[in-house]
C-alpha cells in the first residue's frame, strides 16, 4: 500500500467508526426519549380555512377556525375568530398567556374585573395584545372584526362573573 492509500483507508475506517457511534447514540436517544412528533407543516390560503361556530366558552355569535394545533391540548396553537359588530367577551382570564393580533376591524380591550369602556384601548387592524396568564381582561368588537390568537395550550376561559359564562347559561337557560 502506498502512503496515500493507507491514509485513505484509515480515513475511511475513522468515518465508518464515527458514523457507527452517531447511529448508536441516536438509537440510545430513541430508547430513552419518546420520539418527538414529526413537525407538521401547514400552508393554507384564506379560502381553505374551515370556519364554524366558536367554542361554547365564548358568547354565541362568533366564528372560529383552527389554523394550527389544538387549543384544547398541550402545545402551540393558532386560531382565528370573527366577531360581529358589538360582540363582547365579558371580563375573563386564561390559565395561559394569550396573544391577539387584529387582522381587520377594531378590537377594544380593557383590563380588570368590570367593563369600563372609557379605559378600553381600540386595536385596529395589525394591532396586537399580549395578556399574561390569569390577567383579567375583556373585549368589545367595534365593527365586524377578525382576530388571530396564538399561544400554548391547553387554552381555557374562565369568567370573572360566573353569570357571564355562556356554558352556564346553556345549561341553565
Ligand atoms: Cu382573553
């Protein structure tokens, strides 16, 4: 063997060894850690969104579409909601942070336990709000309004005044 050939052979052996080590390491990782779910790639046009009545935790009249994930489960999610003019979500809070982007219309948002329209901030298209988990807040749509909400589930809504909870109303009409 020439010197070059020997070097090449040693190199090949070294690469094979390194590859084998990497594979074994991967195998070990697979055994000790549950496999992460395959990343789900989502590309949707506005026409492809599947709209339906918003979940019963929201007052009736809103439409919602899930873009990504499942707000009811652990993990990231992105949803959209359409509110008619004057639609209100009374003072409430969530167990997780909420991120709201206004796509069209105007969403007025206020903080606290009681609706105080004078203190509300009007968020027009491209406006944004982040509410930290457990923070009490409320919204009123000014004109037909579409928003996008993203966060990390499980997402839930609890009303400050239990009488405002539409789920309670549907159970005890
Ligand atoms: Cu909220």
